[in-house]
C-alpha cells in the first residue's frame, strides 16, 4: 500500500505560511533543491489542495522553457509535467485537466483507493504544501508521514502546521539533515 507523505516548509514555531498565506520567509537553495529533487523524482503522484495546485499550475508547466531557467526549474518542470496530479477541491469538480484527477467528495474513500491502487508503481504520494488539504487529511487519519523543512525563523502568527489534533500521535524520526542555509529536514513516519 502506498503512503501519503506531507512535504511542508515550516517555521520553528510551527507555521507553514504567514497570516496572509505569505511564504517569502522560506529558505531554499540548490542544496535543498537537489535533496528534495532526488526523492520526488522517485514519486509518480503529487497531491495538492486547490490553492497550491493553482499556484503550481501557474508556474511549473513552462518554468523549464525560459531562457534563464535554473537547473531546478528545468528538472522540476519536467517532473511536474509527467507526474499524476491529484487535487482536493470542492469547487473544481468536473474540471478536466491533463494528467490531473480532482477529488471533491468522499475524501477518505477516494484517498484509500489511491493508496491501494499503486498506479504507476510509486511507493508514496507526496502532499505538497497545501495546509488546508493537509488539515483535512489529518482529521481523517490519512497521512502516513511528515517530511518537514524547519526554517530558522519565528513567525509569531500564521497558518499552523498542526490543528485540531484529537489524539496523541506517535512518530518515528527516520531521517534528519541540516542544510548550510540553516534549514533542518525532519522526516517522520507515523507509528501504526
């Protein structure tokens, strides 16, 4: 069975975006891009909320075609074009988009079908950003792990990573890495 892994940048005080959804505090560099690129290159399915999907769709399909495209832009644009995209949205239902599937109802049932299907052979479905989608999946106990990139900043307010946690959830730390820019990767899986 495939696992859903939430990939998120987070402030040290637990926020994934500022109060107005701003993300200009996130530190990224080539070292982080290379590290993330290796793992996502092994994944065949990406999961997004509607807001994050629209942001991604507005940039990545052509990012690698620009004359000044970086190595990361070229590589991620190619991956994004090929990956199967799943969007959680109540407003996009019925939309037909290339290589994209919309889930607008029966969330737990549909996600569990995706986890069972193993379409494309990938072992994990990566949930990119998407705080609202992450919160919805957390509430139904559908996330199997958290791949967090903790940024050396305190935001004080914003959109929290974890909300409405009802029960204690034990996690196993399976990997950690410190990047030169000060970001720390923490890779957890849930104890089940």
